């Protein structure tokens, strides 16, 4: 009986100790970001919910979809302004095993979004976005089914089209941002 319990305990520990990605796995994850900034003119609140799901087409490569539901509100004594956006995208993730529980990854992604801005003087501005990103990151397995990930900036191209009263403005932004202050953390579940 003791041998059976010992063998079962060893199997359980080994299952958690040697986590790895494998073909056919489903990865569910995402991040939640909330910031509040008090400034002399008022208060700025940002909220982002970033769920994602992917499927491993090989042991080290996954493809998936993600959402970004974001809200930015600025409240002052004289006016309120808000921006709400819903984005849908697709991505691939290429992993490189560094240790038993640690992987580096590179994630190219493409997303499209729409939303609106509540203007200070009243009325709304429609927003349509296109985003192309190449993000590096790290994935660390806490157990065989749960992992934390960290993304550190991106090489990016963003296009926003703002439409108010029939007038359209297009804003193109591109660059490389690997600043550690632009780091996001997420949690992932592997099925």
C-alpha cells in the first residue's frame, strides 16, 4: 500500500515538474489591466480585458484568436470624455524551450476594432482600428496546466480612422517599443 501511494505521489510530482507545450493542446488565457491616474485637471481611468484562445498545431507553434475590450474615461470638474473600443484579432505564437518550465516566444498578430469617443463638447467620434504587432515574450509553467506569460513591448504598426460628422481623419503610428514599462502579464490554462 505504501508503495502504491509513493508511486502515485511521484507520478503526480513528475506531471507538474515537466510541463511542456504539445501538439493538440488548447491554450486559454489573457490579461486584465486597470490603471487610475489622478492629475490636477481630474481623474483618468483605463480598463482593458484581453482574453485569448489558441490551438497548438505543432509542439512549439500555436495559432489563435484574441479580443481587446477597452475603456478609457477622463473625468474632470468641467467635462467628461470617454473612449470605448472592441478589437478582434488573430495571432500565431512560436515558442522556444529554454528550460523544463520556461519558454521564450515570438507572437505576430493582426487585429481590427471599432468603437467611439465621447467628445467634450458633445457628440461622438467613430473609431476604426487596424493593428499589426510582433511581440516577444516569456511563458513560465507553474504546473503542467497553468502558466504565466509576460510580453515586453512590440514592433508595431497601428492605424486609427476617426469619423465625426462625415469628416474622416487617419492616424498612422509605427515603431519599436521594448521598454519594460510597457510589459504586460497574463495567465494561461492548457487543456
